[in-house]
């Protein structure tokens, strides 16, 4: 038995969750800072730390209340150790250490990327199944695009990663360039189905060396060149005004400031990102003999990616977590920690935040 309080504060979400045995989410609370950062077109680290400080106590209290267990019902506290923004990580880690000390609970440090992977495994268990190992895991978010092989002992081997921008970062940068605000993924996802995906041709990235590595900066530059070759200043300014005046514009509102050609651009950009991601997953599946594949991280919310993955003939099942478990949350941290609780892999009180922590 293991009831774990998970705490996540690596980027712009303050989250706490209580998960039992890595399979039952008793509560999950996420306080998003999107509204704080949206006007700056990206996450401002100093503001993120300040917001985490404000949110960490009420968010944790709410998670414990909703779980109906209180501190006394916990077996351990797990916290994201990295990768992420150092000041943001420190808030979660310091709070988790203090709580462990006060409540005499063991502390478990979790890698954020491993958390994203465990989100999928937990959800499979919640539905009475199990992700079969060895597996491939594609983690695509605003900060990382990594492809791992996971063996039957849950050991990770990195088989490919981005050499420049992360997939979510490409969505965010293209959206910012076109005046769609931050974060870019959800808006582009919403509008891409209204454009023609083959209308603008982008060259697939050719990787020297490891062909399973990713690259998205060339695609971002190609979009920039396409925009520079046309006069789009008027529509971009109109969308920036929309972002400033309207908290969450609807499709209709976006369409009033987005001509069909721009929708074609969005559809083609998204289509290229999707094919770049799935091409590597397909190649890795053929190479490694994995028995299943999991896709996680914020970009796993993308409806176009999910639809394209469903049509792939990989020969192995592909699992996506529900959107609330794809983006940053603390249930995934508690789920990843359950394995470590079983192995009694506890962290010492000098556990440090590691901005560049790697998984493999
Ligand atoms: O996992 P996450 O919440 O935070 C990080 O660890 O980075 O991922 C956030 C990223 C952002 O770049 C955001 O634009 C992207 O995920 N994202 C999406 C979608 N929803 C969020 N990208 C494409 N389609 C979406 N529906
Ligand atoms: Zn993440």
C-alpha cells in the first residue's frame, strides 16, 4: 500500500495530487499561471516562482482535503526534482522537504519527464490494463521532445531527442509570431482542422548521425520566411489586439481575424510537426521490437496527432493520456514515485533542484 502526495512546480503550473498505489487518483489540483504569463508571450521565470509561492500551500491543502486523507494518511511525499525552471523547482522542493520533516514522512525525488511517462501507465492501470514492456515513450512538451526505450525493469534508454526546439516550443513560437498568444498549441490545434494541411510544403528535417533525433527550428524559420514573404502585419496586429482584449477567444472570434491562407499555414505547420513526431516513433518501433508505445507531454493533447497516431500501422498499441494527465500535473509525479516507494528509493534532505536533470 502506498498513498503518495505528489507536488509539481517545475514550470508554470503549481500542482498537488494524492495517488494510491500508482493507480487511483484520490485528488488532483492544478493552479495554472497561464493568465499571468500570456501577456508576455511566454513563461517569465521570476513571475513563475512568485506565483508558485503564492499557490503551493492552498493547492496542497485542497489536494489533501479532496482526497479526504489529511497528512496522517500519507506514506510519502514526492516532488519534481527537475528538469525545469530552477526558482520554480525550489518552491516545490523546499515545501516538500518542510512537510516531510514536520510530518516525519519519507521524501521521493521524481524526474518530471519520468512523471509524464507514468501518467500514461497510471491511466492504463486505472482502466484495468497495463502498458506492456518493453515500450517506447515519446514525451513532447514545451520543454522537451524525447524518445525513450523502456525495458521490462523500467530502465530508460534515450533513443532520440530534439537538437534544438521542443515540439511544443515550435507551436508556441509560431503562434507568437502570428499573433495568437501563449500557449500556441491549443489555438493551433483548434484552427488547424479549418485549413488545408498540404497547402504549404515544408521540408522534413534530415538528421545527420542519429536519424531518430528531432529538429524543429528549421520549420519555425520556414514559417517565418513564409510570413515575411507576405504582408500579414494587419491580421497579426488584429490578433494581438484580440489576445490583449479577450481572455480566451472562440473559434469564431479567431476566424474574424484569420484569413483562409493563414489557416492553411497553421494546418500545414501542425501536419509537419505531427509527421516528424510519428515518423521517428514508427522507425523506433520497427528497430526496437517494443510491445507498446506511449505518447505524453502537453503536445500529446493535440487532436491531429491523436488522429494520425490512430491511423498508423505500428503493430503495437499506442497509449495517450487524457488531456488533463498529458499536461503538467502532480498525479503523474505521485504515480512515478510509487515505483520508488516500492524500491525504498528515498531522497536525502539535501535533495537539490536540477534544472537540467536528465532521465537517460
Ligand atoms: O507538458 P506541458 O504542460 O509543460 C511542459 O512540461 O512543457 O506542455 C506544454 C506545451 C506547450 O508548449 C503547449 O503549447 C503545448 O504543450 N500544447 C499543445 C497542445 N496543448 C498544449 N501542443 C499542441 N497541441 C495541443 N493541443
Ligand atoms: Zn511537462
